[in-house]
């Protein structure tokens, strides 16, 4: 039997407010455990929650950016369940009258754009954090009460790769809105996945499994791939699937059964009695909509239009807001979009990946990189030298001009100076000379490489090739 995967994602996002969702406690990350708590977020009897206005405005921003309809009338509910990290034994969330409904997110697949529906975007509070050790478990309630946005997709994702693309696109959108740092290591962005299989051609949904404990986009992709194979194996053997929650074990690369899945009625939702239902005026929605920044797709279109970048080039640049901002800062100083793109997408991105950091953490101002690119574009330093200078600039904080002057790295373009080096290399590599004269064109590039090595990367490769061809009789 042929089956297809049906996947829906639930993304939980910490909003970047200074205080929690319903109290005045700080949301600063990494503080002493249980130092950022009060009677409200610890659920003490008699304490009363008050909604954080900024959290509500941020939530509306996200809803509008996703094309959702913001509900005029909304309310909060109590979602009742017991867990050690939930001090109230309930979570303030939203159930039947959420903040917004019915949006979408377009994702780029290999040869097409696919639209994934957004079922709802609603606001709630986070639980605390359990810290497990060998012989005990500890609870840190600093996270309890943090403003949490839940973004629920429709079950319209059909592969692990599509899920990865959805998450990357959503993360980029949120970063442009500047309402969350989207840092998965800090728990600012978390994702649960609901997955089922159905026979191809059918429209119904199979028995679903909810996947939890996935702390990276890569983990989501791997967990979904494993779960598809697990469910396929059972169905092909004629066995039934049960609705359950499973945890992703990254060490073993497998999912593990946690509990049978609860239904909504198991949470005994009822309206939050300490928070009145409220209306959101059209004027408020309009004002927030007008404040939305340029979003990724809009920026991509503008970069293509204004700077003549290709669709691929613009997509790579806008995928990270910090990188896109940096790109445009560089352009103010050196008006050559293609040259700047080549450096940012090549050597600079390589440095970022090697160091495991973002562009904003790089010790390199736009002024400094523009100066380096200018040196290279004007032929004063070779590509090899420029890459080495880039690394030294990041490590030392010095400018390209200082490093080039200190180490005498200006490219050698003087024919007489180059001629001496070239003659030495030709004598040392007689076989390559013979190979080139016999028609083996690759031998020329080998000789150029040896000359660059002998000159410590300072020889001008274009002039070197011209001299070699002249000496060896090549074209």
C-alpha cells in the first residue's frame, strides 16, 4: 500500500518582552534558578494576573504578518493538568476564542512555492523547567509565566524536508518582526509535530502521533523521518497505530513512547475567571499593521529589483535579517552588490560557520569589510591573501589596511619582480612545463599555484598567467 505523510507543526515562541505575560517578573535568561518569580507566576492563592500589553501587541504583529484574521472578541482559558513544572496545576492559555485564525505561510521547495495554512496563533504562558540529574530532578520556575505564542499549522506538510523549510521560513519572519530572539538553545523557540500516514489519494487523516523533545530544526527533520518509517513498518505488517505522544531520543536516533495522547476534553478547559474577556479594536489592529517592518519576501523582491541580484542570491541574503542588514550597510560604503554578495556568501559565511556565530557577533564592522573588498577589487591583494587578511581582521580587530601594511601584502604586479619568481618555478618544475607544451592545459594552473606559493600569495595571478603563456608559447 502507498502512503503519504501528513504533518502539522505547533511552534511555541517566547516573546521578547521585559516582563512576563501576567506579572512584573523579569524575563532575562540565565539568571539564578527561581530568582525571577512572584506570587502570581507561582500561583499563590489570592494572586491576580494582569495581561502584558506589549506581549499582546507582539502576538498581533505575528498574526498579521502570517495573514491571520485577528479576532475582535477574545478571552483566556485555564488548561488544567498536573506536572511538576506547572505551579498552578493549570496553564493560562486560549481555547475556543483564540487571538487569531486562518493565516498562511509560503515556503520555497525545490521547484515551487507551497502555501501552508496557519490554523491559529494564540497567546499563553509557559511552564517552568525541569532539570534532571542522576538521582533527582530540580525545578526552575524562572520560565514559568513567560509570554508564549503558539503558532499552529494546518496538517498540510507532507515531508520532513517541507517541515524543515516551514520552520526556517517562520523563524526568518519572526526575526524580521523582532518580537523574539528565536534561540532554540535557550528554549525561545520550540516545536512539537503531529504526524500520521494515509493512503495516497485519500483526504482523511490517519492515527496521529505527537512528537516532542526536538531541540533543533535538524532534530525535527530526523524525528519525522524516523516516525514515518516506524509507522510504515507497522502498517505494512497489518498492525494498528495508537494515538500517543512520543519523545525524540537524539542519542539513539529514535522516538520513544511517552504517554497516550490526551484529547482537549482531558484538559477540562474553562474560561479564566481572573481575566475578563476583551475586544481588540479595528483601530488597534490597523495601527499595528501599519507598524510592520519590511518582511523577508518583500525585501527579497526589493534586493532583486534594486541591486540586480538573482532570486537565489537575494533568498540567501534575506534568510538572516542580520546578514541582510549587514549587506545593505556594506553597500552604502562600497556600491558593488555582486562583489559584496560574493564575499558575504563565501569567505564571511565560512568564518561564521567555523566559529558557530551570527553576523552580529562577528568582530567586523561594515566599514572594515568594505575596505577589504576595495583592496581586493582594485587588484592590490590576491584572493588568497584577502581571505587570510579577513581571518586576521576578525581575530585581531585590526583594519585591512593595517594588516596589509604590517605584513607587506600588497600584490606584486611588477613584471620584472614576477619574472624572477616565474623563472625559478619553471626550473623547479620542468615536467609540468613539458606537460603544458604537450597540450595538458591543467599544467598551467599547477605552475600558477606554485608561483603563488613561492610569492606567499602576493603575485598577481592574472599577470602571472599572461607571462607564463608568453614564455611557454600558450594561448
